[in-house]
C-alpha cells in the first residue's frame, strides 16, 4: 500500500519459487484531508480489487499522507494512518517502509514516526537499484517529483526528510495534475507583453497538460480547481482565468500558449533539481549515469527535464520491468521488499 494525501495505491504480487508471476495494481483518488476516518474502508476496497479472496501472507506499507494538513504533526498523521492499516489487516504481518529503505514493524514505526514519514521514494529507488547500478530516477506524480540518485547499486540520497530533500534538489514540488499554476510561475508572456498571474487557485497543472494532449480526461484523476468537468473546453476556461481573463477575452491559441509556457516552466524546474543531484553523484559513479523516468509525467515532464539537463541515456521504468507500473512504482517496490523479507531471500522480477 502506498498511502498518499490525494491518491492511495495498492500493488499485489504473487511469488512462485523465487519469481514474481503476477502483479496487479490499482489507484483510487482519496483526498485524506476530507474524511480521514474513511481510510480503512479505502484500504480494504483496494485490497479486494487487486487480490480478491486470496489469502495474503504479508503487507508492505509506505505513506506520504501524514503531510496532509488534517494532521497537526507528522507524528499524529503517521499514527492515525497506521491505526487504520492495522484495522484493515488484522492478524497479518505488516511491514512499514523507512527512509533508509528498510522495513519496520508497526510498533517500531509508531515509536519512530519520522523514520517512516514520506518514505515511498525509497521503494521506487530500491526497485530500480536492482536493475541499474548507476542512474537517477525521476518520478513525476500528480503532485510532486522525486529525484532519486542510485550510485553503484545503492540508494545515494543526501536527504531523508521532505525538508532536506526540498533543500538539496531531490524533491521538487511540481506535478502532473495538482500543482497550482501560481506555484509554477508568477507571470506569463502574452500579447507581446507579460501578464502577472493571479494567486487564486483558478487552474492547476492538469489543465495545461489536458489542453496540450499530454494527459487524457481519464488520467486527470483528481478534482478540478472549479469543481467543473474535465473537457478540453473547461480546461481552457480555467487557464484563461489564471490571468484574470476568460475564453471570450483570449483566443484558444493564446490559451494554448499559456499552457505551453506552464509546461516548459515545470520542465525547467525539474531540470534544475536534476542538475543539482547529478552534479553530486557523477564523480562517484563507476559507469555512465542514466535517467530512469516513471510516474504519470514520465514522458512529458521527466524525460524532457532529463534531456534539458543533458542526460543522453533515458529509459522508462515500464521498459525495465516489461509491465506498466509507472504510476504505482512505490507500491510495487514496497510489495517486493515485503516479499523478500517474508521469504527470506531475494525475489526476482522475471524468470
């Protein structure tokens, strides 16, 4: 289980003789701040979707939902989430991922909440480290981007907490769907001049990417800023409002130019963090450093940022695993880690 503030994801893997023979995944938009007491119901529902009536041997858990402002502190968030996890999976081994890419019991996770808060990036990094010894993983989700360095087969992140990662380039708070346009740029070139951006939540990154064709209506899997629909026309209207205009004041082409500028600013922001991380690890890597892209924004944000940062070898995580896990890679990673621990040996992804 990867329990996020906006999206909760589950991955179910089945093992036979040391190899993964089946992998099923599911995602549900669940804004935890609206009704945190429904978390247990969500966990049980997702489990039923991926595993049916199959008896589970163990459960691996990671989270980022503790950052939600429904919780006064991360300690309270972690403990509330783990309480619902324990209720959803009674009498079952539960392993909680730490920022050191290890697994702890529920009791130890409760005792050291900052060790398990916002640790899901380590599951993705650990998963990739089994496949490529020197690389930087760029995971662009709906809300934020994790930049995860791997050197000589080991996770080599300088930061462990979100605060540390924000300071060293390993966490960039821009994403494919939920980022307020006002957090991406404070001005936009328009009509041979520059328009300052309203700081209201009139539109978000998902609107820009829907208008540009980077995502489908179905992939726009979060609420819109105005509560209206996810058609292209509605996204155009929201983007126009960012500069305090509307679709009668701006042409469609002008709004497309706004969307394109927003897209480019996101790419530049991710590339800036990527350069910061790349400069730290390149001297230590024994082979050429590749970029591994994953997440919903893997192609239109992560790949473009890697190219802008002059990284020439870029591979998608889906290609490495030969299965579509891009939007749920932390859940898949923590499931595989839990399987390794439960079986007491390294589980291979394919025969």
